C-alpha cells in the first residue's frame, strides 16, 4: 500500500465565549488599528491560547461558526466578507513601544481561507509569544463574552484599559494618551464634544450594559479645556454565572480585604491614609507587597516628608514601596557607616539630608532627572500646576463680578507673578540636585513659554 503524502489538517476548534482571554499589559497599552470584525477574530484566537501552551498554536475553525460573532457588512455575502477579513489580517500591524524602542509586528503569520471547505486557519505571529504565554505578572484576564458583544472598536479597547485597572478602581488618562491607545487620527474627533459623544458615551453605554465592569468618568480641565479623563471603575453583575476561575479571584480579593482589616487595626492603614493614599490603592499595596516592605517604606517616606524632600507623598510612597527605596537607602548606609558619636549628636533627619547630598553626587544626569520627576512631577504636571496657580491667583484678586480693565490688568499681573514665583522655586530645586534649567521649548502652553522666556532672561 502506498504511503499517503497528504498533510493532515489541524483539528477543528469550537468557539466558546466563556473562554478566558489573557494578555500582557504591554499589549493592552499598545497601539493598533483594526476593524471591529478583525478585533473579534483576533480575540477569538486569543481565547484559544492556554496558559500551559509552549508555543502559539495554529487554529482551524468552521467559517459558519463566525457568522453570529463576527457579523456581516451590508450588501456583501458573509463568506466573501469573511475571506476579505482573513486575507487582510496578514497586513495588519501591531506597534509596541518598550524600553525606548518602537517595534512593529504582524498580528498573524498564517491566515488561510479554504473557500471550498469553508474553513479558516489562523496563527499568531511567533514574536507575540511573550504577550500571551508564560505571563507571571502585569497581565489582564477577562472572559471572551465581555468583548464580542461590544459593537464599537473603541468600546473594546476602553474595556481592556479599564479592566487592567479594575482592582485600583480608578484610571486617569490624558486625552492625548487615550487617543493614542485608541489609534484615533489627529484629524478625527478634534473637538472634545465629538470625542465625548462618539467615543466615550458609546463605550460607557455598551460597557455598562454588556460587560462585567461599570464605569463613570470625570472631566479634568486645564483652565477651561478638558485635558484628561478620570474613569471610576466598579465590578458589575452584568453577566450571569461565575466560573471556578472567577471564584478563585473572588477569594483572592476577599483575602486582600481581610488583610486590609488587619492592617487597619495596627495603624499601617492609617499611616498610608495620612500620606494621602486612596483606599483602593492601599488595598492593592497591602495585597501585593510584604508587610515589612510596606512598613519600612512608609517610615522612609514620612522621614523625607519631615525634611521637605518630597511634595507628593501620596505618589512617592507608592513608588518607594514598589522599588523598596528604604532597603536601598539602608544598604547604602551599611556600605558607608557613619561615626557613632555623630549619630548621637545630630538628629536623624539632618543625617538623612546629608546622606541625600552625598548620594546625589554619585547619580548620573538621567538618574537625577528621574529623581526630580518622582518628587516634583513631570513637565505636563508642572505646567498643569502653574496654570492652576495662575487661575487661582487671578480669581483671588478679582473682587467684582464685572471687573473693569484696570482690575483685570491687576489680576493678570498678580497671576503672572504667582507663576514666576513657582518657576523660581522649580529652578532652585533643580539647581540643588545639579540639574540645568528647563528648556523654553519644553513648555507646550504658549503663554507659559513666553513667561518662562522672560524669567530666564532676568536670571542672566
């Protein structure tokens, strides 16, 4: 008997919307532009990936199984439309920005539509393996049914971005960041009102009605312009039934709450609240890090706050816990021990201030810049504060509801002086750690840029 050379086809896969999709957060926050149907097909593929898979496998489906999930385009036969989508997936690009590099990947390495048989064969590109497999941290999971029911590409992406922060219950994104994640062209929805009605409102209605989370959003303004959105996220019971995986997650959450109750009794919870950390972040910190690590970094942050080293304790303490600043600081002290006599004569906070000065001498310019940003915020946050101070000062000077030209001029001058005062303070802090002044072109706001230009000229 002659041996057959025919390659056996891959096993047929069924589509189960109860399957779980697990993605690296790098993928959640990447940039790509896909149609709704393309997104649904890739999500179905992602739901077939199993945690114990060693490679990204090839999947073969019946074309008819996609009809209900993928949907159809008006005036086109379903199978012709599906063939068009499948063949087009080869050209779709995923852009990943990581460690200062931008990498472009093809989503799939295999996309075949077998017209006569009515089958589809698909395989993710092998380079995407690290985004789906062997994920031990920084990943997001959800059931397929949450996203295949959504009818907007933006709703799917916003769902993933919010699901990633479900445990923290809040997520703030600038409009620029949000537009970037959603791959919205600069010329599309230029007016915030259009963006709100076509993107945010649609996503809110869909996600709240069809998924396992619910969100509200708050508009954050710089002056009169909306520049950021704060999403308030809560878990919902929109979907009936709870899988064993979900039960495990609920138990994990309960353990975190139990731990939280214990910490409330011993004062650690109170210490974090006093530093301005919100309850939802406290819950996350206490469930993610060892108690000893949290305690030593809370004390470390309190000490630096006393000597005026930090201005944003609520964000600094979180970073301190994550990177264990207290342990690093202690190890550096052991490496260069101080004389015991000096220790008895000088208060601890003064010694820490001196240590800081010595430590700064050994930092690179980049490390100094990072330290400055951690303690004082980045350029965007600095400009935001300046504009807030400017507006507040103007309001304080204006006493009447209908001010005359002289009063307006006086208020404007006072507002500019307030901005200059803050710029001067910022320059002092930068000089203290050996950083050069900010560049004029660093400022996005035109008015602030001109004020800063005048400020620098006066310094010379």
